[in-house]
């Protein structure tokens, strides 16, 4: 599960020797932001990322420094990159880690900020998958004071998107801090969150290639989750073992997986949510052609079994239409659910907010 990082410096474009670091990104008091990059030999520099809907061109001064000012921006945490003559690079002047993050502060703490509250614990746990005949990893969050308690807890299985891995929801989504803050504010019942690796087979595996690769990935991950990971969690954590205390949610690929697995296994899950769900990842012929309509034909039974069915997508997301149509199908079938239409594209800006909104709905504080 190697992570891909883009080339830091395109040698043909950036000055040699490397110039001193610039003030970039420079956040101004009015929440406008100036981005700068020294690339005297470049013919074109553009800014990309989730803070712009389309690439934005920078202008070059007589010293070879490219710059652009955007905003004002809403308080949030944004990611960005430069495209220098078509080559993607990170900002060499940004001291953040990774050097692609811009934090625009608000007037007070954000819902994902580290606050002086009790904190849960995130562990990397390895488990044996009999289904896939291998050892697999999951990130598992336990709530504050879990170690000192004897209580049992509900469980949320939280899935990442395409190209990501099991670390994504904590590294980019700040899921542990979001959950800590919700609990500290009395909005969320303490729970365990399990964040698995969403592929049955890693990219280097021969089983990840070929005509039936998508189908093998989908069915393999589903079987591993149901037959191996859930039993591992039940055996090693003080988790409730009944479906009424088990939820599944995910973003993008994970959103499609969560909806597909959740609605196919209502004997296992009672709460299901999809964030910007890539429905084609489970419904396409290459993936085995899961038929959602067939899963919800008996709407009375589905409504009786589900405590929550939640679907959300940003209006600038290329997946918005398919999610909207999915909601329309559910409505026409008589299936009770929530469809959340919000501003935003296919980015963490949307998914962090969805987790903050949905988590308190899963297991409401009584």
C-alpha cells in the first residue's frame, strides 16, 4: 500500500540553483490568499486543488516569480498543487506537512480542530483474513476513556475512497478529532470506528488486474469485511454484536461500497450512509452489476430494518447526478432516506462536513 507523492521539482522548469523560499501561501487578514512559485523558465503555471473549481493561471513577474491571489476563502483546510508546464508539483515554500495544505482559520475553533478535550485513540491493527488468505490492516478508533471503561460500544465501519487507504480518514479527514469534539459537546454517543483498507487486493497483485478485477475487488472486500474483520472487532473490542449497534458509511468508492454492502446485508447493518458515492463501482457490469432496485423492492421490510439511510453529494461533483438519481429511485420505491445536497465538489471539504453531520445521527444521544 505505497502512497504516491508527485515530483517535487521539475528540473527543466525551476531555476537552478534552487531559489530561496517565498512567502507562499500568504494568508491576508481578509482571508484572501496569495500563492507564489519561482519558476523563471516555465511557460505556464496553474493552481489546482479543492479551493478552485478549475485550474487558475498564475502571472509571472520580471524576476520569474509566478503568483495569484484568491478569495476571500471560507474557513477550512484546503489542498492545492501547482501545474508547471503540465507537471504537477507541491509548493516548495509551504512548511506544512504535506506541503499541499492551506489552513484558513475561522473566528473560533473548527469542528475538526484539535481542542483541549478528552481524546480517543487510533490504532493500526493487523488481522488475519481467511477469505483473502493474507494479513490485513485497519485503523481503529476507540473513544475517550475506553481503556478505563467496561462499557460496550456501537461500531461504525468507515470506508475510504479510490486511490486511498485505511489511513485516509484520520490523516485527511481528521475523523478522530471530529468524533472527539462531537462527544465533548454532548452531540455524539461514544462509539468505535473501524477504517479498513478498501481493496481486497493491492495494486501490485495479479488479482488486481484483468477483465474481472473490479468484480474480484468488490466481492473480496465485502466477504473479508463480513466474514473476517467484523468477527475480529467483536473478538478484540468491547463492541455490541447486534445489527442495531452497527453502521457502515464511506466516501466515493467507499460510499458505493457502503451502500452496496449495507443494503445487501440488512441482517448485519442498521445504519447506512454514502458520501459522494461512486455507485458505478458496485453497479457496473465490470463490478458484478449490483442491482440496488432489487435490494429495495420490499420497501416496508427495508424501512423496518433501517434506522438510517443517508446519501449526500456536492452539487459541483461529477457524481452528483448519479447520487440524485439514486435518491430518486429510493423515493419512487418508497424507501425512507435522507438526500443531502450541498455545495462543493469531490473533496475532503465535503466529506469532513458530512461525517460531522452524520455521526450524531447514527447512534443519537438519548
